[in-house]
C-alpha cells in the first residue's frame, strides 16, 4: 500500500536530521487545522501560533544542519558516539515541541510558566534540552573547522564553521538570559503593536529579536562567506569572513543591548 | 468554524468516499488512494485538531459509561467522535474492497457489506468475514 511504501523509503533516503525536519513539517498540518478551529489567544495571537513557529524554526535548523553535515569529516556521522549524540539531540527537539504543543492544547503557556509545580519543574528541563539541541551547531562547527578535506574554498569553510559556532554561543547568551527573566518583553506594551510574522513588539524591548538574530548566524555568516569567495580574490576572502563574523556578533550584541534597554528593534 | 459547520463538511466527504468505493471496479487504484487513504487522512487531521483544541476542556473520560456519555455532551467532542466513526468506517470499507479484490470475491457481494459498514460499521465488517468464510469453504469443497 502507498503509505507503507513511502514510510519505508523515508529513513533510507534522508538523514535522521532531515527525517525529523519532515516529521516537524508534516505535524504542523494538524496544528494549522487546530489554529483554524480555535479562538483562544495568548498575547493577541492564536494560541497555536507558537507551536507552529517552533515547528518551522526547528525544521529550518535541522535542514540547515543536514545540509552542512556533508562537510563533516568522512565517517564521523557513522560513528556510534555521533549517532548516540544525534539521537539525544533529536529527542530534545521532540520533547520541546511536545511540551510547547501540549501547553497550547491545555490553554496555557510553555516558556516562563511556573504556575504549578509540574510546569515549574518542566521549564528548566526544557531549557537544558534547548541548550543540548543547540549544541549540535557547535559540535558541527568545530568538526567542520578542523576537517582538512571539505573540498570547500577556505573562506567558505571558515564562514560555515564560524556561523555554526556563533549560533551556539550567541543563542546560549541571548536565549539563556531571556529564559531566566519572567517574559520576553522588557517593559509593558500598551497598544500591543507588533511586527507581522515575527511578532516582535514595536513598543518595548523584545528579547526574542536578539535570540532570532543569534540563532540565524549559521545562515548569515556562511552567506557572506559564499559571496566573498565568489567576488573577492582569495587573500581578501578570509579576512572578510572574520570581519563578517565579528560584525554579526556585534549586531546581535547591539540588538541585545537595545532590547535590554527596553527599546524595540524596529 | 463551529462544530455544526464542520459536521456539514464531514458528512458529504464521507459519502463521497463511499460512492467511490461502490464504483471502485472502474478504477481500483484511484478508489483505494482517495477513499482508503486521502479522505481518512483529511478526517484524521480534523479529528486531531478537534482533540488538540477541545480535549482539555472536556468533562468525562474513558473509564465508565457515564464518563463516556459526559464526553459526548460537548458538541466539539461529539463531532470528533462522529468524525472518528466516519474515518475508520471508510477505512474499513476500503480494506473490505481491497481484500475482496485480492481474493477474487465479486464486487456484487461486496456492495451489501459496504452499505452495512457505512450505516452500522461493525455489522458490515462482520458480514464481510461471514461472506469471505462462506465463499472460501465453497471453493475448497
């Protein structure tokens, strides 16, 4: 039958990371249907918007890691240690989306929710899971940095490694700080005005903005590296990548400082 | 959308599936794909959404008959239960159609089983097994 054939094909054709991304994307279909049926709101948006955002964000993260995995040293991903680590990371991702989806189904919040002993106990565990799943970008960044045979231009290789490492470092700082506060706003919104799609407040400090920029370092820095290797002569490309990585970290720092000062990013 | 709106959508969708199964000798592959996979999947998405949205507010449970009856006092949960019937009955109908085809049972025998499954789920399932056993015995003898 059609179904059994396609599910037999999935794991063989794709890596475990891509398979998880496909699962997250497909699982957002019932979440979208729930959004259509549900009038409950949190902070002015449908209660299902947050699970949908996390499914999308984690799917993009996984597809990106799966793409960069081709530049890992040969044989690394076949090793028992890496596979065990990957299983833990995927387990953490599953735990996060189940926690966030369950909170929506129960009509409550996931992050910052300490309203009962159970929610208060789960929240720090999910923080640990978040750090664990983000650590895969650090592990891949270091492994790609050290790989002598990526087949990439040195500047592009450097940009991928730096982007991955920055994603971990900057996310742990920005998201780690945010998770230890009582909410993602710095200040109290009066009108509730916010940016479309992203949903960041345009009135008060918004800690999700630096978290977003921090986590997308693994896209931003390699993009500069790719353009630099295309346009610039070889001797210029590597310093440009270093400069871009520094500039990216500075940008995140500025956005973080602005949010902490209670000012909106835009 | 209210539970009533969804009910008005779910019934014609199920009916379409049953008509396709009844006419399945015309195109067994497509009938199987639409009535046996696509329509049950669409209903499964709807059911999942209803449960995600309404289960936490529902009273009752699975533990006793009064608990189950209490569940169905919520229009959204009653609708979810109805969609559950529609989806699984259709899935069983598609299984009957496929099994009969594989075992060479004439479609004329299958039609009454489909009607019974459509109206009274397990009665049609039971009928098909009785029919299957009877026809198998005859071919051995």
